[in-house]
C-alpha cells in the first residue's frame, strides 16, 4: 500500500532527476571525450532556467 500524503511531489522530482541523469549518460556515451561544462549545461538545460523565454 502506498504511503498517504505528499509523495506525489517527491516522486515527480525523483523522476525528473532520473530523466536528467539518463540524458547525461546518453550524451557522455555519445561523446568522443569528456563532456565540457558547457555541454553538461546544455544537456541539463541550465541556460533555459537562467533565461526563461
């Protein structure tokens, strides 16, 4: 039985983190060398957070 109260938000956050980790793994495996900080920011969509459209 699922716990009552407040878990939906935590699950949503956990799923988002898992998705971002997966995207980083895919990008790293496709790269010929280590990912640059700029590449990591691009994969994690950091610029979109700083400059929302």
